[in-house]
C-alpha cells in the first residue's frame, strides 16, 4: 500500500481566508483489495475529526446531529480506495489531519499484512 497525499489551496468565496485542501488516496495491490473485500473492511473508520458526546433527543437532537455531521470529517477505508478531498480553513488543522491519516494508514497497512497471513504460516527470522 502506498498513501498518496496532495496539498493545495484555493481562494475562498467573497475574498475570505484561503481554503486548504488535502487529497488522500491509497494505491493498493490486488491482494490488499481482495483482503479488504474478504474481511469487509471498506467501512472501517481510519480518521474522524470530532466525536459527538451528547446526541440530544427529539427534534433539537436531530438538528444538532445533522449540523455536527456537516462539519465532521471522516475517512473510511473505502475513501482511501476511491480517494477523498478534505477542505479546511486552517493550515495547522490540515497538517494535523494529514499526520493522523498517515498514522492511521500505517496501522491499517499492518492490519492488511496480518490479514494476508491468516490461514497460513509466517516465518520470521530473528
């Protein structure tokens, strides 16, 4: 697996602060793709920007959850397969997200490596 990251920026509407973008995509081998499918890992969450602690109730709870979902950034395994564009208004936030996605991708690569050896034998030279 190779993680492809592309940083960019664009002008904001109405002349505001620039918008920073991060495009993330994984280059996966056929075996890795097969293991993602075999072990049903496509919906596995690799990164989320925020978590909601109080979901609320009733109509106000529904409205707050919808608003929260609009600002939340989530990256799933299937997003890495197809590619995902993330937009933020702060370069520090962009770099923080990038670092967390890098770490999550490393962990996911270890999971894929382990999945490749289920039902078989691995010899480790020490």
